[in-house]
């Protein structure tokens, strides 16, 4: 019985680790508005809220946690 319980705990732990690692690394980056004079609506993955949020991108720079649509953001970052 102890070995079954231990096996179950290990299986659950590995599943949680796999879900955490499965998210793309860019999704873990903070949003960066970038630089420039443009004001483009973009979306980023908010790790604390586990959802995509809108922000204003200035046109240049930034990082990979920037998506053109909410659907793109969710498809890339939501588990």
C-alpha cells in the first residue's frame, strides 16, 4: 500500500512539473512597452493572473511576450 501511495505522489509531482515546464519561456517574461512613437495594442501573458492582458507597444524593442491577438497569446501560453 505504501508503494502505491508513493508511486501516486511521484506521478502527480511529475505531472505538475511537466505542466510548469511546458509553458514557453517567453510567456514568463514581463511585458515591455519598447520604444518609439507608435501605440499598438498587443497582448502579454500575465503569469501571476494566469491570463493574457492588453498593453500598449511603442513599436520597437520589447521581448517575446508580445502577441498581436488575445487568441495568439492564449494559444502560446495557456496550459
